[in-house]
């Protein structure tokens, strides 16, 4: 556990809430690649949050993945998303240096439930939730996409007006990833060629969650409780989120339910169209789905390189790299289907 | 020189030992999960080794078919090392044409189909449960 963390939390939150705060328990949780997470049980004596509170402390990790936000920007995104009506837990008390020198961190209200993807799509006790989730998720996504660079001028995210078109930015990202691969991958280069040839000509630009998929939602028996994990938020084409939701890996084996392993595409697209008032451009979704598979393939190969370079020793990294062939196949399969 | 049990058989024995004898005794969830990964990787590599020669020959022939004008020798008469070299050379030639935009739409379509065929072959041993049918939505 980070040395002195408990004392720093108590000191910082006592100032912010206007009265003594005690940490009753603190436990490190399995974090993402670019953040450290702690479950913290607090006893707060003053202010609107007075009482026994369980919260998550989210801090920047030492390393940062390309395209990911720091906790300060993530905190701002969450504030805006909540104001737009997206069900996501409130973020509070953002600060720097709480967990580590120079690292931004904030607290988030704890939400109980199930987030592990394969359980969300398979557990019998969540069957009723799965009926409701497609509509709830479509509505949440419509609210995310109601924000634009114009309606959130204080939000300095990648992809703002005046920058390159979203598809162009995505392609540059993929080219950069392919250049870092240790060996050429003909399949990914063919996919890149297809993406270059078929890139959408004109795109809308809204807030994009960036990792909107089964596994990043907290679910209870009644359905959606919270949209989580905003570290890849940016301004871009809203169709990117719809496509990422349908990427094969996020179906967790429920192949006949492309929308997150929960339902078929059309009911999800139609629910989104009703909620957002925006037409789902099927060709663009397909383009972004091919891109999503290619990005995930390149990313998984690079995860294996973290092991092979000696930087990390987790066996799971090499296993993930071996799965890149699945995503390569899927990207080509969708690309082929798109142009018979 | 005898080579029995051969490398794939040894890997399968390691996988079996990890799954049947080690994993049930491990209570740490993180280690237990990685034991499953280790056993699965050993099984996969065993299958990869068993399919090695046929797969390498098929791979080279697909590249030859894709680049008919490029001299690369008789695939059937090559040693495994020669076959690997010839395959890499054809792959490099293909990528150079692709990156330079020197492939027609028809050639690109044919290339995508051929590369997919190679991926399908790899998936047979990498993940035998992976559904490669066209009907998936």
C-alpha cells in the first residue's frame, strides 16, 4: 500500500469537507493499465456527504496508454456527462499528489453490482437486466453524444473542432501502432488499406466515450446502474461508440447478439436513433467496427511486447498477443462483407 | 535418433500436469487463472507444432499464387528453412506493393481472401472454438 496514503486522505478530505474524516479501511483494487484504484471506507463528520461512505479512489498510474486521459480531465468529463444525464457515479475532490507526487486523483461514489462482461451476458440472475440494458445503454449513449466541442468549451480533449477529421485521427493512430509492431502483419496492412480507401467523407463530432462496451457498465438485476471508465473519452464520430459496442470480443461468446452480447444490432441502433434523434449511419458504424478490431489486434500484439521486452512479467500479456489473429480475421471478415 | 516423446507430446503432458495436479491445489485466484493460461498456451503450441509442415507449405503456396510473376522456387522441394525464407521474401514484396498503392482493387480483394485463409488455418490450432463462418452478424 502506498506509504502514508491513509493520513494524506484524512488530512485532505478534512479540509475539503470542513470536519474530521477517518479512513476505516483501504484496499487496492485491480486497476486498469493507466490508473490505480483503491476501495476506501470513510467516516465523514461534516458536509453533504457526512456519514459512513464507501468510495473508489482513482489515481493516475505511473504509465499512461496512448490516447488516455489523466484523472483531472477524466473528472471534468464525468462532471459534464452527469450534467447531460448520463448515469455515472459522481466524481469528487480532485487533487494532485494524494497517491503519488504529480499524479491526479479523485474519489468516486461506490456502486454495487456486476461489471465483469462474461457474467453480465450469461448469469441467469441478470436475465431481466439483459432485456432492459439495450434501451438503457442506447439512451445513455445518446446523452453522451449530446455533448459537443461547442457545448463543452472548457473541455480540452483530443478531437476538438479544427483538428483532423475523426477517421483521419484514427487512421494516424493505427499507422503509428503498426509502425511499432515488431514484425509486419499483412492482415493488418490490408485492413489499413481498406480503411484508407473507405474512410467516411464527412463526420459529425461529439463527445465519444471511447470504451463503451460490456465490461465497462455496472449492472444490477434491474439493469444499468452506471457507465464507467471514461479514460479514453475524446471528441470524435459518435458512430465509433456504437461500433465499439458491437466488436466481437465484447460479445463474450454471445455471437448472435452483436450489441455487447445483449441483443442484435438493429434493435440497439433503433433505440439509439429514438433516443438521440440522430440517424445511425450503418456504413460508418461498419468502418469503425473494422477499425476497432484492427486497433484491438495491434494493441494486443503490443501488450505481448511489454512481456517480451522484459518490461513486465505477466503471462497473460503473451496470451493476449496470441489472440490478435482473431481480431485480424474479424476485421477482414467485416471489410469483405462490406464490399462484395 | 529417437525423439519419443516428441515436443508436442511433452507440451501436452505439461498442460495436463498443470490442469489436473497443480491447478486444483492453488487457492490464489490470480495464480490459478494464470495456470489455466499456461496450460492453454502449452496445448496451443503443441497443436501448432503438429500442423507446422503442412501449414508452412500452404502459406508459401498462397503467397506464390498471389504474386505469380515473382520467382520463388518449387515449394514442395524446399527444406523448412528455405521455405520460411521464400515465404518472408514474398511477404515483403507483397507489402512493398501494398504500401506503394501498386495493387489493383481485384488484387486487393484476392489478397484479402488469401490472407483470411491463412488466418483461418492459424485459428484452427490457436483457438479451435473460434467460429469462422460468414453468417455472423
